[in-house]
């Protein structure tokens, strides 16, 4: 080991200082104090640390009783370090590694983080993902010097997916497979006790399995509902509290969709579909998305279109994307005939994790207009015929600079570009450019050809020094070559050596709501810039439609307008607020984050405050916190009361525990942490909850009993039409379980099975959630079965727009006297839907059957009162029994058609008219 204090001019060997027989494995430099250095010895020989506080001049050796796998330095405190051992233990040190304390065992690799700093947050808080005794993963926070069982906190209630914890910016991300992906923010002064509560997602966009919903608590969270297999999510950035996420959905193998959130990280909109991904050497996923340094809102991405990968650019954080214009001439000045959109420039966007080798693309904050990248010209991105390209106007125009791949370094704040050829052969030349890549000069850096292993630009804003290291032959020692370019310049740049340059996008000067003018050195001036002074002025622009993106739930149509997606109900945003409060009523647009425009259309497109409408309580549920339906004598049972809609702050809540004790609460927020009750006796308890306000009331029932499932089926024929309440009660010994459904029996009905064009399945997984959303759209438009309707269906005149540019045709399959079900195991790409009409005499039969998942062809012509899916066999949230309703109060066939067309299971128990279960696929039998 050697040390240099003069940028590599001379070196001092440190063998005597670290030990002649010491074998070193890694070197760490403290990021907040460069004078502090830590060396790790080879763990196969010994486990020791060598610590220096004087830039490596002297070292002290400390033996360890564990083997370090990786270190994580604190972002502010120079002596605070976390060490991860090879046997998955996490240690902490407040003395720069001189003493260590065991924090936790069974910690997941690379899933430990320091807390964010500032705003009253505790700097010594550590976030980590640990494995429990039974093999589950759990999210834990604790102090770095005290992480005992009594002091550690578990912010997320329950287990999380393995290797899913991410702490980035102000956000904490964890993933759970069965409910989706949750995110919580670290609120100031509450970080030590973050509470991430499970949240039931709202109805999702059936064209995209990723969605977001708002949870009202001491923090904010969203959920990405997993509606299909193989969904994967990666957080790309959380700059300015805006989450940029890449999500791989059910139908994607090597691509991801990009989503971008609002500044609260709650509502997400689609930024770009089918972005190319690849697998790294260590199995990590790499997304072909590159954020250009120095220009806020500018990204490059490789998108897959019809099995071709093309490079796109955006200047406004993904609102608009365009192809790259290829150079007009090649390296020799010959014209290039490349016409958009059939031909364009495509770039490789991989960056290098190795500090000694460059990636395929490079940009710098201090040279905001210059981008250097490897790529090709043509119809798609290729790994063949790779050349090097440069832009000095932020991607508007490009020039070819080399016909082979080169490593490019930025020196003197981008005033000097250094290029070295990528090759396995020895080289002795490099190339320099002083005019942003317009011209290049060839220089020799060594007298003998060198096999180059890496290039390193020396740190420092004013340095013009780089170091090349390699070997003359495969048997020779490493050679270090110092290259100092200071002698090339004879003076420093003066004010007259600079010119203004305005950022633009194909001539459009207003980007992200502002005109930005940068200070650049004139290309003909050969002077040293030295320290970067920024050199950018900004002037706001008048707001136009281009400064606004479509808000959550809205899609941009061919006319440029943002209109509600067919799955989205704009009025749903008001359901979580109370009478007397207000909410932001979206106009369909939201201003692009970091956009600085003023006036213009801003007022028209900005969301408007609107008074919350009063609503009666709806969707009341009562559950136990642990999910069990048992009451153990003398032990606490915690009940959770949940309400989907209603005026929460002005509702009275009454809970009867079923043992003679009842309580009342003034509003639902007082029950946020659960209602605790101790049962002194043994028995079967009927727990009821009533919520009421001035507009109405709702009630729910819960029985505390063991979970019981029912096998087989029961058939019953109704003799008259009307609304009939069916109660099923199952008992075993001294336990009992019941469920109640209301069935509408009609004297006459007719069914029509519909099928959709196969392209529907190209955008949706074969599962019930999105089919229900599609059925709502079709049923609103097709209310009554008639000859005219059938004729229109047969003529392909009935269709709807799933998303902009995707039209779905609706066809008639057959008209029958009884409902039909597709019993085949596969579906040939067509979704099935049943429309009903009261036209002929028939008898309704209901069946109790057991199945795990609804199938697309499942039809129902029994009017279900309880439409909410439940996850377990239980009477949880049962509505009170509804008496028989006379025929005059029966629903019309228009009302019936507007209801959901699929059976809604309550765990293993479901009801349907004229059905029985066979291998989990319902079959209909005529009554």
C-alpha cells in the first residue's frame, strides 16, 4: 500500500505502518471528514481495523470479534458508523470503529439506514429490516446505542416481504405481498414513533395494476395494489418529496412502467410505459432511465415499442417525451439520412458503479448542457456498431465524436473533455477537447502501451489532474500515470471569455415554467475556468397547458384534454372528509412539480377548495386487531371500527360487547388505536356497533367464535318472487358461526352473455378486480336487452375506450333462457359478462359453495345486499337482518342490471342463484 500527498507525483509505501504481513481487503474514507480513513484486513487471515485520523500518515490497529461485510457512515456525525457482519448482525460505533455495540441479529443485507437529519428528527435513529425467530421479516427502528427488545419500535403492524425495506428522503417503503406496497413519510418530531397502518386500497385502474390511495393518520402512506403476478417496484428518486417509481406489472418481463407522484407521495400518475430493464451482475434490476445532471426535470429513457427499444427525452419530468434527432452528418462529414419518427438516435443509459471506469453515459452539474453517451443511429437501440455522441445544447442536437466506445472524463468544470478508448489491447494515446466535443486533439500519455484498468479524476473544483492505472503486461506490477493539464492553459478565464446560453427544447424557451440562461465559456477561448460559479439566471414564464400534467385518475386524450379515466370516479375524493371541512376538487390537471410558471391558465387548472358534502355512515366494519374471532377469559380483545364513508367527526359510535357492557364515543377518530375490552366470562359474544349522524346510520355485527368452513352445497327453491333474507348458521360443539345474505327472486329473466375483443386482455390480468370495473362501464351503457341491442352488438357497433388509443369491441355470444358459464380452464383472451332482463318465468335457487377465486365467466342474477369482499369465513360486519319485501318494492330490471355481475365471496361462503360448486368452478343448474 502506498500514499501520495501531491496528486500522484510521488508515493510513500505504508508497509511498515500497516504491518508487513497485513493483507488489506477494503479502504473507507469518511464522507464528512476526508482526513479519517479506515482499512479492513482480509477476513480469511484476520478480522481487524486500521484507523487513521491524519489522511493515512499513521494508523492504529483494532481487533474485531466479527467479520465486517459493509459499513454505513452517518450523513452528519463523522464518528458514527454502522457495520454489517458476514453472519447478518448489525453493529454500531460512536468512536469511528474503535468500539462496537451489537444492535440486532438477523438483519437483511443492505436493509439498514440512518434516520434523515433536521426538523427535530433524532439523528441516532436506525431503520432496519430483521428476521424473526419463525423466519418472517419485520421493520424495526431503534436508537444506535440502545436496541433492546424493550426500546425498539415496530412501526409497521405485522410482517413485511423479505428485502423490501427502503428508506429514501422523507419516505419509508415496505412491501407486503397480500395487500400491496405501503409507504409512510417520516414526519418531523414523530420519527421515533412512526405508525404505518394497514390500508385497504380503493378500486384500482383496471388498465394498470399500480394505484395510490390516501391514509389519514399521523403519517402519510400509499398502497400499490398487487392485482397480478410478478409485480415488482423500485423507487428511483424522492427528490423534492416527489416519488419517482418503476413498477413491473403482471404482463411485463423485461420492462417497467414509470409512475410519478404528487409532492405528498400519495397520488401517482403514469409517466412512461414499457421502459427497458436488465439484470445486473449481482442480480439487481437496472432501469434504463437516466436523470441528466444540472438540468432539473430532464430525463432520458429507453422504451420498448413492438419489440424495438428506442431512446426518448423529456424536459418536464415525464409530461412529454420525444425521440432524439440523429446528427445530420457523420464523423467524416458525410450526410446522414435519418428522418423522425422512423429513424432516430438511440443511447445506452447504463452508469458504472465502479468509480474507476465510466458507464455508457455521463453528465455533470457543473456542465449542464453537455452529455456524452454511446449509442447508434437507426430504428432501434443496438449492441452493434456503437459510436460515441455528444450534445452541447442539452439534447437538442447531437454530434458523432468516435466510431468506437470511449471512456470520457470531465475536467475543469467540463471545460476539458478527456476520452480514452475502451479496448482490451494496450494503448498509449488519449483525446482532448476544449470546445465541448466539437474538435479533438490526440495526445500520448505514456511511452509504452499500457493495459488500462481504470481512470480517476482527482477531486477538487479547480484540478486538471487525472490518474491512469494499469499494467504493461499481464505479469507486471500496476503502473500509475499522473496526467496534469495545467500547462496547456496560460491564463484563467475572464468575464469576456463567457457567453449566455439559453436552455430550450427544440426552440421552446419556456421549460418547467421558466426561461433559464446559463453562462458558458466561448468555444474558441482556451482558458482555465477554475471554480464553478453557477452562472444561471431564471425568469418565470406565463403558465400554459404545457405546464400541467393530468391529475390522478385522468388521462390525456388525442385532443390534448385530461379527462377522467373510465374506471375513476372524481367524486370519490370527497368521501374521506367531514361536513364543515373542505377538500381540493381536481380540475383534471396538476402542475408539474418544480414548475415555476405564474399567472396564465394557472387559476383555471389549479384544484379548487370545495366544501365537503354531508354523508350518512356507509360501509361500517368491526374487526379484531389480531384477526382472530376468539375471546379468551381475562385477556384484552382489541376491536377496530372502520367506516368507508360518512361524516366521521360528527358521528356517534355505540359498541355493545355482548356481555352486558356497552360504550359510546363522540367520533370515529377517538377509536383510531382500537377499542379494548376484557371478557370476564366464557361464552359466545355478539358484538354490535352502531354509527349514526344527522343524515343516517349504519351497523355491523361480529361474533367471537372459532373459524369454521362449510363443505358441500345446499339447494332451495323459492316459491314466490321478492326480497328474501337467507341466514346460514354453522355450529360445532359449543361454537356457532352465521352469515346473512339478501336474495332478490324474480319471476321472469333473460340473460345475454357478452364477450370482448381480445385486446382487452393485452392490458388487464385475468382476475376479477378489473372485470368488475369493466362491467360497471358496460352496464351503465347497456341497460336493457332488446333486438335492437343484439343487432348493434352483432354489427360491432358497441365499443368503449379502455384508455386513450385502446378501443374495446363488445360482442353478443348467445341469448339463452338461463345463465351460462364458461367452464373451460382457459379463456382465449375474451372476457365474459352477463346482462339480465326480466322476460320469462323461472325459479331462483341459491347454493352455498366453496371456492378461492372468482372466474371471468361467473354470472349472478341474485341481487346481493352485501357487495363488499371479505377475506375470511366470518360474520364480520354483518348487516342486521332485512325482512321480506313485498313484490311492489322489488327492484326494476334496470336497477338489477346496474349491480355487480360477479359473485362476491365472504371467504369460503358465497351465495348465488341456481349454482353449486365443482372444483371451485361454479356450475349453474336450472330450477
